[in-house]
C-alpha cells in the first residue's frame, strides 16, 4: 500500500480519541502472508521536552518494489493530530527532539550516505547538518546543543591492495587473525565516536575520541548510540567499549565503561575489574552519578544483567538490585536523580519497572500480557512502545503511578480491525525434573474446542531468549495461528525471565533437559481433544533450528513435519566456523579436540548429525548464504543427508540474506514456503 494512502487512511481511522487497539472486530478476514507483509512497522520514537508530543518512525514494506521506506510522524499524546512530516524516496531514522521542542533532528540517506538533518516539528525547513565522508551511524547532541557526538565506521586492518598495490582488482582476503567476520560482514571497518561543533554550519569532520585505538564503540553487532551519554554539563562523555582485537576479542565479552573528558582529552575506565559485559552508561540529571548495565562473568553473553551505579566523586560502585533475579534493560534516570526506570522480563512478559536508589525498593509499573520494548520519560510523562503476540508495535502513554496505558498510535488499525480475534493462553506445565514451565498456547481464529486442529511446536532461538510476547515479521505466532494451527510455544529451560538458575541450565546441556521440555509440552497438549496428535510439526530458527534437527532424530513419531531455519546441524563444524568463540566455549563447553573435556564431549555427543540415521519425517531447511554466524553449509549438509536417506525434504537457500530474511520478496517467499510445507504434511 502506498505510504501516503496508508497515512491518510490511518489518520482518518484514529481520529482524536485515544483507545486501546482492538485485536479484531470479527469481520472474518484472514491474515494471509500477503496481507501480513503490508503491515507498517513502528520503530524509533522520541518524546518532546514538554511531554506532549511524540515523533516516531514508521517503515512501509513494498513487496513489488522489494524494499521498504521509512517516514517520520508526529502525534499528540492524547492520540490526536497525527501528522506525516517526511515524504521522500529516502529513509529517515532516529528522530530526536531539540531542546526548544520546536525542531527535530534525524538521520536520512537522502543523497546517498546517511547524514544528520534537522527540520521544524511540522516537517518544514528541512536542512542537512552533516556531510561526513562515508556517512554516520548515530548521533547525540550535547545538553547545550553546541556540540554533537556522532558515530561512523572507520577502516580496520589491511586490504589486499594495501599489501600488493599492483593487485588493485584482486578480490581475495588475506586473513591472519580471528574475528575476521561478524554475523554478516567481513570485518574491514569498525565504528568510532567523533565530536564536532554543531554551530558552525555544515559538519564535515570531527574529532575521533578514540583516535588510534583499534576498538569498537559502539560494539557490534547490537549496540548503538544508547551506549553513549553526555554529562549534564557537557564536559564528559561516557561510552561502552570492548577494547580487544583478534583472538582476544573472539574469546572475551569483557567490555567496560569509559569516561572521556573533553577539556583534557583523557579517558578513564570506571568499571575496571568488572569482567563481563558493561553497557548502556547514563549520567544522572544532577551529574553526581552514573548508572549502567553489567554482567558479572567474562565469556558469558547471557549472564544476568545487573544495575550498577557509581558515585562520580568517590568512584564507589554499587550493585543496586542484588536480589532482583531478572535482566535489567533500557535504563533511564528519574528527573530528581533518586530513582531509575527500566524494562525487565518476568515470566515471559516484559514490563516497565522503577527502583528507588536510597531504599533499593523495586516497583513494577505496568502489568499485562504484552512486551514493552522502548520508553521515554519527560516532564513526568511516560511514552512507551508495546507489542504482543496479537498486535504489532504501537505507542502508549503510561501512567507512572498505576501503570494504566492508553494508545497514542494505532498504525495498523485499518487492517487489524478486519481480522477475527485470536486467543493466547498461558499454561504452566511440570517438566521432567520437577520444574514449572510457562507455555504459551495460541489458538486459531474462531477456535472450536469440539474440532481437531493441527499444531506447531515453536522452538526458540538464542538459546537464551525468552518466549515473551514478541511480535516478529518472520516468526510470527499469530500468523501461524491464522493459518489454522494451534501454536505451542514453551519457555523451556535455558531462557531468562524465570530466574538465573533456569536460564543457565542449558549451558553444556544442549541435547538435554530443554529437549525433554519440548517433548513435555507436546505430550501435554496432545491430551487436549482438539489437538490432532498425528498432525504436529516442529519449527525454529538458529538454536531453534538446532532443536528441530535434534528432535528429528529423537521424536518417537511425535511430529509429522519439521522446518529448520539457520540451524546448527553439526556442532563440531559450528565450533570451527563460527566467529564469537566466547559463545561456543561457554555454551558448548569448549573445542571438540579436547577429548578430556567432559562437558564439551557430552555436548558434541548430542550433535544432530550423529542421529540422522533416525530421520524419517519430512523436513524443510532454510538458510542464507550471508549468514556468517551459522554457515549455510549446515543446511546444505542436513539437506544432503535427508536426501541420501530418502527422507522427503526441501531446501530454501538465499544467496543474499544473512541470519535473518530482510528483503520483502524474500520474506514473502519465506512465508509461502513455510506454510506450504506445513500445509502439505499437516493438513492432509
């Protein structure tokens, strides 16, 4: 749908009254993959200084053109006055309000490279602020807005033509150290932070505050401008960085929080001796303290995310939430510097919380079957982004006292109101080791308990990612249910949100308790008269793909079809070809050549390829050849093995996709192939 037409339609539907988006008004429409791909996608948001207006980005996929465009919108926090303020052929990112509340800064790739722009809040007087060679990747203005911190990629390492200038057209890469690839890229650049004067016209260059250092800031692949913070007086910048390269980088998660002083040009480490991931530094409004998120152990990327605060005068560091057994995410100081707001997932629901620093008291602000994904507090007003299995992202105004939420946007209301509602049930199941496992059960539209339905077991990736109330444009549980399937989604051992003991159990036990949990979930649901026990499939990506490959060799006729996307088929091959060795060492237990390493050898003994002789059930493999995390050769090996064994099998291989599927036509091909395979084997 054309973004202009969509914008006008949505604006006329929303009107001036804010209300909670409906999950459907039972007009009987069916959410097909084609309709699903027309849904717009709310991304970055920002709240105006007076707390009255939001600016946010919306992405509009276009399957025919095989691309998506991103535009910026503003809306009042009562839901009125929604206005599209950009309309270009370029993409706009990361909107941020200027201090006067009248202008908005943002990034745009208009003209080719990503640059910093500014415009009035109504979209007028748009002008470019930077013309940095190669473009920028993020920005953050100083409190007085006289300076701007921006991040950009700089050259890292030598190219072949640097070594042999006469071979300027040679394409080969000479590799001499580890960490030469990262998820979907060859490591030939790293991000660095720069500071520039924002008052002298067009910004064309800046001072690299890590000049000469071969380290990342922000850290790839997930970190961004949120890992930087200006002190209130504008004299210091805090940032997170893992100051390691090569093999040391590939073996360690030990990042630190650094403070750079603009006047002296000196940098000091305030988390020295803290050995895990340290990220997300934030100066307090009064300038006396700094908070950040910290993991304890080196090499463990799924360790508990703790909240630390340091006194800037004394350097004293305090773990302020030592009894809180859930991950802390996205922190923001209260205006009086006496407390901190944050996100935390507890029992598969991500909500907003606050901690009072003097007493250590923690209060859950919001409740409900959903996930909050972002928030901002200005002038005692909270704006937050929220989604669930049933509804994609929208913005909400949240009452800080009682947690009540009112919808500010309903971007996909015109489509969602045409759909028949679905039901998502929460069930607790006893695992074979006596634990309690929360399993989501998503039921199809117009569910009738007197009928029998095929079912899908959803296997989570990560492996340490909660099956919370996520909304995905690839692994979407509502879309699965809309095709007439009951979706079984267990929070098996090895996911956060249920205490650190539950989360950590999976390390070194890949083919163990968590697999028994999957079988428990299926066996429990087969007791329901409306589940057809002969028509159950298992699907998953990444570690979920590993789970599918493993279940294919151990399922005792429980499943009638399998789909593995970007999964690990051969653990030994995975250890020798992945890039983040800290992950493989911690979770697998170490290299396969250490024959006396009991944990590692126990893990390798569970590798799915060692049980392929038991495969007897149709299986589909999906993988991207730009996936450097889990190489596409894993799917090829699994497919070849299935074919050689005479097992019905197909493979969907993408030469231009990575660990995800990002291009619109490729995404639609994914869904058509995915449901075509399930329908073929589960709806006979």
